[in-house]
C-alpha cells in the first residue's frame, strides 16, 4: 500500500472519529440547554437570566486558567497550528474546547458550535497523525482534513465544509490534500446523520424568482449586508483588542457581564439564545414580522460582539448566519410591502441574507454561495445569492481591508497567508513589463521569453541594461524589450517593491 492510500484511509478514520466527537458535542450542548434553560429555551425567566450569566463566566474562567489552548476562535487557532507548528494541536485543546463551549452555548450564550467543532476535528486529526507516525509534511496537511470533518459534522453540509477549509483555513487549493478533505467530510457527515438523523439543518420552502427587477432588491440587500458586515467585523476586532489590554479583574468580570446582557435581552427576545438555528428555521417559514426579524438580528449582533470580545468560548459561524438571516428577512419584508411588482416570499430573503452576511464577514464568497445551495437544494436561488454576495463582499472589503480571522491572528502576534491575498497576488512575468520593440535594436542582446517569471529578467539585468523578448517558436520572433529603467518605472507606478 502506498503512502497516498494510507493517507486516504487515515482521512476516513479521522472523519469517523471527528463525527463521533462532534455528535457527542451536539448532545452535550442540548443536555446543558435542557438542564439550564428548560423547554422551550427562554420559558423560565430567571433561568434565562442566570443561565447565560453563570455559564459564560465559568466557561471563560475555565479556558483562562485551566484549558488555555481552548481560548479564542477555533478557526484562528487551527490556521496558526498549520503554519506555525506543522499541524500539531494538543489533545488538551480538544477536551477544553468541548467542555467550555458545551457549557457556554448550552447555557444560552449566542455563539455557535461550528468553529469549536472545526478545532476539535483538527485536534483529533493531529492526535491520529501522531499515533500513526505520519511524516512532518503530512502532519501539516492532516489538520485541514480534520477541520473539514469537524465543520461538516457540526453543520451537516460536507460541500460547505470542504470549500470553507480550502478557502479560509488552508488558504489555497491543494490538489494533494483535496481528496482527503472530501473523504473526511463525507465520513463525518455519515456519522452525524446516522446518530442525529439525515434531515437538513433547515426546512427550506420552494423558491421562485418572480420578476427580474427583484435582483435590484437583492443587490440592495448585498449593499446593506456589506456595510453591516464591515461594521460587525470592525466591532469584533475592536472589542477583542480592548479586552486583551484590560486589567485581570476587569477581564474576569467581563464574561459574567456579557452573559447577564444576554439573559436580560432574552427576557424579551428569547430567540437570541444559543446558536439560534430553530429561530432561523422559523423565519424561513414566515413566523416573524419584519420588525421582529430586524430586532433579533441587531440584538444578536450586539450580543455576539460583547460575548466573543469578552472571551466567552464559542464560535462565530452560527451567529453570523443568524444575523444575516434576520437582517435579510427583515429587509425582504420591507421590500415586499413597498416594491411595485410581485416579490418572492420573505423566506427567500432570509436564505439570501444568511449567505450575504457570511460572505461579508468571513470573505469566503464561494463557500457562502455553495452553502446556500446546499441547505436549499435548489439552483433557482443561486443567481440572487451571487448578486447579493458579490456586492456584499466588495463593499465589505472596501470599508474594512482586514478579514475577521486575519485581524484576530494579527492581534495574537502571528502573520499568516490568506486566500484573499493569494487571489489578488500573481507572479509577474516578463510580458507584464515588456516595452514595444524600438526601431533599432542592438545586436547580441540576451533573450528572454514573455512567459518567463520576472525574476529571471531581473537576474539577467544585473549585467546588462536591456533584454530582448522573443517568442519560443522556430525561428524566434522579436516582440519587445525589457530594461532596468523600464521595470523600475513600471513597479514605481504600481507602488510595488522591486
């Protein structure tokens, strides 16, 4: 058996193990919620106030003093592990993340299980990689395999998991590990569906695009979602940075204060408690008027910023989807009331808003498009989602240059590559800086080809001021020249370093 076959088999084992762990994580969250908040969550008023307060405070103290490797975002932690420690993730971080996040999310803190599940999956992969004595090169690749399994099990969407890990965690397309990521995500999804059922996360009604002019409404939702996404990102980074600098006593008290704010808000709006997926499902079936949708979305956004910035354990995946769904549904409700032509039902705007805000915050447009398709199982929604998502993505980038996880990693003192930067960065070639062929060309000029990297021309220009650019055909044909002064001028115009 080759190393490739062994790695693929190990990927399936990682998916199975991560699926079992995340299934247990879901059960632990539900058991905690039933115990602390009762059924329905938010029905017992005093438990609604005290549960998030105590749960948030104790979970934050636990990761601060006992399970320090479980602090912060699971996505940021996993990315750092891949690029800084060759994929090594301590097993203690898995146990700590499981315990702390089950306690905080189960007690009603408005954060999500997906980011912690991603870190737990990566931790399981790291553990199995060490157990099977995987090589150092494969250890760096094995953490994304586990990350995809973790998020696929948590969100029950294997395609979304694969794209998110490649687009955000791995920061690039790697053909050598793509098959393993897919296998682990599918294996984890099979496990969770076996134990928790194969029903989709949301029951999405049928959708039809009633009028082409409706695309203007979706573009407007993208514009508003992009503005709110940039503000949300900036607020999260600002709150987190300030919390990292406060005195120890204040840092200890902040999670309790954040939990108290959650409980006080849930007294009137119980829908803000926990991950909020049942509330999204209810919004998809038109159970809320548009003012309530907007109130839920804005309240959830403010509480998420407070809780996550204060250091309460939990993820940002679910609350971001929740905020987008509520804002999209609310704006869709307003448009339905005033738009002069027949409109799609508000549930369509809930779905589009969910993907739009996700793209604006996480800067993963491909993931957000396929996520909406995967949970809706209809191609009809793709065009509105693409319009809204790309508008939101571009607006958010224009208003806030940093992506959320890039900003958090920088706050922790680490600089990692991001796919967003890689998408914009391409290798310069000789053709990019080539000048037109002059009337008279000196004989004996060294030759370069237009498709060669610019570094090749720069090396040759150390000894000659000018090079002749020729085709690769026989006989070669002169196309132009490159010179030291021309390259310096071109790079100076583009404000790029030589």
